[in-house]
C-alpha cells in the first residue's frame, strides 16, 4: 500500500457523514468519550483497510 493512500471521495464522504452517528451510538452505550472515540476510529480504519484489500462489502442476499 502506498502512503498516503489514494483518496476515495465516496468513502471519505461516508466516513465524515457517519462517524459522528457511530460515535454517538457507542458513547450512549459506554459513556466514556475518549475510549468510545478511540474504538470508533479504530473500527472505521479497520473497515476502510479491509474494504480496500478485499474490495468492499458483498451483499449477503435475502435471509
């Protein structure tokens, strides 16, 4: 992987839009801002890294 990674504007937009919502949900559950923020950042980074490596999510279909 090259550094910095190539910009994927769609992914960047989704992360900027959804990260605060995810943080809010985690924060409501665990109440510790610092730990919640760290957990969300690590999870989103892992998701983006896996998506680039494996080509994004695949539909599981019905059921």
